[in-house]
C-alpha cells in the first residue's frame, strides 16, 4: 500500500478554514485505489454484511465495520491506516501527538450510500471506548466515475451552519482528513446518482488519551443541524427524529432495568 506523505503539509492543515483539514488527491496509488473499489460489494450484498441507516438525518447508507468481512485489498487499506508509521505521519500533519487508531472501527469502515441517500450536516460524537477523545476523521473515496451532478460532495460548514465553505466530490483516491471538534460541522450533499451507482468510501477515526485543548470534553453524541435552505428539516423532521430516538432510548433503558430487577428477584428465589 502506497500513499502520499503528509508531514510536509502541516501548515496547510492547521491554517485551513472553516476548521483544520486537508484534501489530498491521489492519496492512494491509482492501481491500489481501483483494486479496493472493485472489491466493494453491491449495495444489496452490503445489506447482509453491515448496518443500514434509514433515519431522517442519515439514510440509504450501509456501514461495514467488521474487519473479518473485509476483502484483501480493503483489509490492507484498513491495516495501513492504523499502522504505527501512518499514525506518526498523521501526528506530523496535524500536530496532535499520541494518536491512536480504533481497532473496532466504530462508526467507520466501509461506507456505501445509494441513490437518494443523504447525511445531514453534523458534528460527530466526541468520545470513544475507555474515555478516549476523538480527534480526527479520515475519509478515502473510492468512486472511479463519479459525476459531480450526482451530488454526494463532502461539505465542510462554518460554525453557525450558515455557509458551506468547502465542497468536494468523492472522486477515486481522494482523501479528506479533518479535526474532530465542537465546530467541525460537515455533511454529504444528497445523492442524485443513477440506480446502478453507489457512493463508496472508507472511514476511520483517531483518538488520544489526552483531552483536546479546545475544551470539547463533555461527552456527546452526533449533533445534527439543518442547512439554511432546509426549514422543514430543521423545524419539524429533525426535532421529531430526536423525540423518536429519545423515546426509543427510554424504552430500552426501562426494559434493561426491568430485566436486571427480574434477574435479581429470580436469583433471590433460587431460580437460575
């Protein structure tokens, strides 16, 4: 696996607006990028391999995080992005020492989004297993013949989500790396690709044991925001989705408490 060196682009990364980021074309050798893309399953096949998203904020997207289901070239990419040498290169690029890869690829791995799929503007969850602090997102795009008219651009927004500052199509071999923070609002433009196309990418996230200097330390989940022209989503659909998720979470919590209490009662009665 061969990829562009990052260390020489530190100043470009830290000075980028609206938050530290960098876009690297031809991040992967062209032959490697094509080999990885060709090993991705079809959208229908992927449904049996991963988790499907069909919520208001994130829909018609499949995520495969189980590395035992990766094909050889995909596994090689995953291993490379978690290697000590690449982690050192990332630290040199970003100025963030002690970066750790996530072996479970929580929220990452192989991503596929189908026609009419979308991912609304958001900031990501900020903590990982064991209290680790999430610090970086890395996205590699794997679409050899993507037409910009199909949408699917990665968008980076200003902190107030009033202006899209960066919009990049998901072309083959392009890599986008950005700092995960309380202002790193980003999303994916709604897809308008033909029925026989999907948007493919590989995502991985990096953590540190040390807290970030910007103070984004209080644990939170993914926080979605509507774009300025999405009034219905902002005032109706997103609040309804939050209520639905909150109710579902409460039901799960109550059910879990009930199971624990029932278990204690049965143990006291000597029932196993």
